[in-house]
């Protein structure tokens, strides 16, 4: 085994290599710590008339709190915070995969139609079948996956990158937005109110049943993506010919990565609704923080968790007495970011 080379050292052994990027590691760890710290703050200052200090929250989480504190933290506020962290991480990772494969900073599930597809699944379940919350969440996953199949059928696996992938996704998103609007007009007033609340994107009132599916998805898909396909994805960013020359099984890797990204976006939507712009913003912020080329999968995942938990805190605290759904906050911030990104890309001649 050879030693490390420079700041971005590479350790090589029999059949494997591991690249060390100190700044990327520091950003990942720092964002993870920040996300957990914000979660403690959110739990302590959550909705209701029972504020708690961060120290009390930590003490309660460690099992040393009073029974009343334990109930409020573990049963009422912790599921919401965990859902926010998990959804943010899932969206950040999904966005990083899409942007890397598309080789386009606009590659994001909420711009490519996957989020709209999840919304179609939920609206179909609620409007046509009067589904419960659990079945509506299942509808979100089915809708996101079906949308992915349609987009990949239109582009082909070989075309699932570049401008073609982005343009087809935007077209599908536009069509599904119209379908979703029609479904809402056909709903009864109570069903329409339910649907609109879900479409806003929120983690308010989430319990462990809402958090569990996205946590399971992360537990299964994160190792698959980061460990199983991380190196191959870096090779794919150099182009299919270069990746093929380096021995990457292009079609299989692309299929696995796209499938994982679609599932992550779908389960995130099932847990919190179509929260916008986190998947678009997190990978770009991660890349700027790490100053490292490549997909930056782990940093994007942690930045996504920070963005969502911070947006949830802002939604609870910006207007005392009134809570903003997290989707409203991310929409306000993300819309401004999108305008800046488009202006920047235009100046560089990429669009």
C-alpha cells in the first residue's frame, strides 16, 4: 500500500482505492454537527408552550429527563426533527446524483418532474380513493417511481444525462403540474384542503411512522451510493468514453444511481411533501464549501439536512404565533437562489 499523496491523498491496495479530501471531510463533519445542533435547538424551541434549553433537550435524549420532558421530546418533537433531517439528507443526496449524472446544475427532482410525479401519486390516492395518510405516502412513492420510468423511457438510459435529460424532465414536470391542478379541481372541499396542505411541504405533526420509511431508505441506499457507486460516479462525470476506458460498467451503474435517486426523492416527498429547492441548492453549496470537483455526495447530504432543519426552525420562529410550512421557507430561499444560479450560468455561457 502506497502512502498518501498531497492534500488529496490516495491510498491504494489490491483492487480498491480511497481518496482523502481533508476539506471535504471537514465540511461533511461540520455540517453534520451543525445539523444535529440545529435539531436540538428546534426540539427545545418547538411549537407549543413548553420551551426547553438545549442542555435539557440533550439530557432528556440521553434518558435523564423528567417524565414530562421525555414525553414532549421523544414523542412530540423528536419525530419532527428526525423527519426534517432525514428528508433534507435524502433530497441533498438525490440532487447530487441527478446533477452529477445530468452534468447540469439544474438537475434536481423538483425541476425534472420527479417531485411532481410524487404529488400526482398523492393526489390520485386522496382525490380518487380517499386514502389515509399512510396510503397517500405510498402513493407518493409509486408516483415518483412511475415518473422516473416514464422519463427514462423517453430519454433512454444512454440519454439520461445532459441537456436531453433536463429538457425531458422539465416537460414532464409541466405536464404533471397541469394534471395535479386538474385533480385538485375534482376533489371535495375537505380532500382539496388535505391535498393543498400536503403540496405545500411540511414536517409539522410528523410522527415516527412518517419518519421510518425515509430512514429505512437512507439506511439501504446511502451505503449503496457512497460505497458501491461513489467512485464510478466520479468516473462518469468525465464522460462515458473515459469511464468505459477505466472499466466502469456504465449502464449498470447509471441504472443503480438513477434508481436510488428516484427512490430517495420519492420517500422524501412521502414523508414531508414536495419540499422544493433543497435538492437543487444543497449540492451546489456543498461544492462551493468543499472547493472540490466531483459529486460531493456526503457533503451534499449533510448540507441538505442543515438546510431543511434550519428552514423548519425559521418557519416556526419568523412570525411569532404563526408557523410557516417548511416548503414555504425553502421556496422563498430557493427561488432567489435559482435566479442567481441562472444568471451565473448565463454569464459563464453554460445556458
